[in-house]
C-alpha cells in the first residue's frame, strides 16, 4: 500500500503547490538579502537550506511588521522562524582500526537518504520519491554528476537497488523539469551539471540484467532536448542557451545558466567577486553560474587571462568534457532505439554522435600544445589553459592513437604528482586548480588511459591516489572531497567553503579502484 500511496502523494503535492519551484530569494524578498549579507551564518548555503517553522507568507508578514522597530534583532528573528539544516556527518565517528573497506561500507548508511518526506512548510528541497546518496558535509542533497562516481562504488558494494533508485530519481527530475538540476534544490533550477545520466543508465544496465537502456529512452532523449534547445534555428556564429553554432555550421555545446543574478547559496561571495570585473554584471553572474554548472567551480580554466576571477568567460568556451558527455548521450540514445527496433532513429543519433566526434577532434585538439583543450568560439581559437580535462576524449574513446600518446606523455610529465593527478598547472588558490586533485578526474583519466593501453601509467595514478586516500584516512579517520596531490598527506584547499568530508564521489572511486587493483 505504501508503494502505491507514495507516488500519488508526490503527484498531489506538486499539483496542489503552486509555489513549489520558488527559491528562498523569491520566497523571502528583502529578508533573504539581509540574512545573506548580515553574516548570520558563516556559510551562505545554511540559510537557503534552512527549514521554516511557519509558511513563507506568515514569516514575511511578521518580518515586515517588525524589521523597522528599534528592538528588532535579525539573528534572533531567523532563529525563531527557521531551523538550521542538519549535518549528518557530525554524529558519525569513524573506526580507523576496523579498516578502510569497513569504513566505506558504513558510510553508505551515513550518506543515504530515504525518500523525502513532503514538508509541512515549503523549503528549498525538491523532495525525491526514492532513496539516494548525498556527498556529505554541507552537501545534504543529491548532486547530479557526483552521483555517477558514487554509483561506481555502489556497484562494487553490490547495492544494485540503490543505483536504480538514484537513476529513477534523476528520471523523475527529467520528466518533471525537462532536465536534471545541479541538485534537488529550488535554487538550482536555473542550471544542470555535467550530463552523466547516460553513463548512469549504462552502469545500471551492466549491474542489473533485467534493466535495458531502452527502459530510459524517453528521458535520455528529453535530457538531450534540454542541452540542444535552440539549435535548430540558430544562425552560424551565434550561441543560444547551451548551444553554439560555429561559423562553418558545426553545432557544439557550452555550459550555461539561465540566471543573471548572484547565486543564492553564494550570494555574498558573488557580490564581492563582481567588484573585480569589468563585465556587465548580468554577463559576469551568468559566467559564474555556468562555471558552477560545469562542476569546476572555480578554476583558471574559465579565466580569459588564466589568472583573474574577474575575467571569467565560461560561456565563451566550448568545453571538451561536456561535448564528450553529449557524444556518449547520442550514442546511448542510438542504442535505446536499436533495442526498440527503430533502425532509422538509431542511425539518426549515431550520425549526430559521429559529427560531434569529428567536431571535437577538429576544434578541441590543440596541435600547437599537442593536448586537448576547450575552444573559445568567440575568438575562434583554442584555449591555452592546460587542464586534466584533456583525458576526457580518451575516456570516451574519441582521441586518435597519436593524440592519446601525446596526452599520456604530458600527463606523466606535468600532471602526475605524489598523490595522483593535479587538476591544472596553475596554483591560483581556486579549488579546481593545482595542487588539488579530485576523485572524478582521477577515474576519468585512469579509465581513459587504459582505453588506449597506457596501463602502467594508469596503474601508477591509481596506486598513488589510493595511497593518498589511505594515508589521510589513517591520520584523520575521514575521506575528503579533494586532496593536495603534491604532498604525501595533505588535504585540499581553496574554494568558497571549508574542506568537506564524507565524501560520496571519493568513496565511490576509491572502492572501485581498490576492487580493480585487487583483481
């Protein structure tokens, strides 16, 4: 009975609640800005995740009546009307003596969230109908691209049902919103994240023989339509939404966010950063938001001069990794049509994939650097920023053998450090720059190099990454969001928030690598 009632309750909730997509900034105009700029919480994400004790209308009515009175205290008002979100990690104490694999197994229960209970008063959380894994720390909701790397570990742990639940949550989001938001929060509804859904479906089909790719064909195609919206009538040399049409008619994609104001979860930070730019403020905020959609928030990868945050130009760049993901999506949609017996539609998407592959090789291979880079479509020239994104064409088997050799050579010479692969060659203080290393990029690089036979280099990266994770775990009892790959036991640094532990994708990639190395 519960299995029947739960989806019905979800449908009722979303059909009755006319305000269910409103973000905290829209629900609490004036109050939101005062809280985020008033230093009420040290982390801007706390208030937007907070749980109201009354309806937004009641809270705003009280705020309007009290805010100009002499005795008004903003911090006290917020405490009376909102409950701060929980940090589930705080209550968990790891047992280092029990070993790393036991720790990883226990963490799945710590990071697991059961189907969301529909709240009495609207919060920013978009309730999901099935269980899921969160990254940990301040990240207390499901995140799009994080989840694929988490699923790698779930597969090794034999948690097939949880993988399916998470895939079904993402399918539910696509059916409801037409895309997968950055995370299941209303303030994330202006953007997505790197589109790993097609890889998740492939992983689920590999894990569960009863599941076919074609079971998700409709949502795969709906997500594709989101990324390609506007492409059909776009003039050459122009961009619209996520689509860029180059002067020769080639269509590729970029990261993009429909918002042109500061991010709600980083409101004060974005206002401060905007002081450093000569760009029009709406353009600057969109570039910042687009970088957040990329997952690389932030990196000199997106900076025009390779140095200055004020010169962020994310929407001017055609990212090599994004287009690799869409190449995979086109191929997976083709597979779904093959399984359905529709050869004509399968051929249509296979052709799209082939054209994209050719375009990636034409525009994202930088012959002067012998490396894959992003492409600046406005300047009609390759980016000169060298980043670990160069391994994504190896991961998706797009690169030629000669290109793969050149990439592997440079990875070994410049990116390989004591603890794995650094993200870029720039030490800027941004968290997606050197000396930081991140689990998803280690996996993409390791798998990509193995695709082309660079097994020794891939194993070296894997062993160094595992060793770094183990050393930090034995020292701290934690697995971290990011690490300093240039030092033997050093944690990552930089970014808009303190280093987070948990951590979903670190756990997933580490368990996957441990199992692979044991074979």
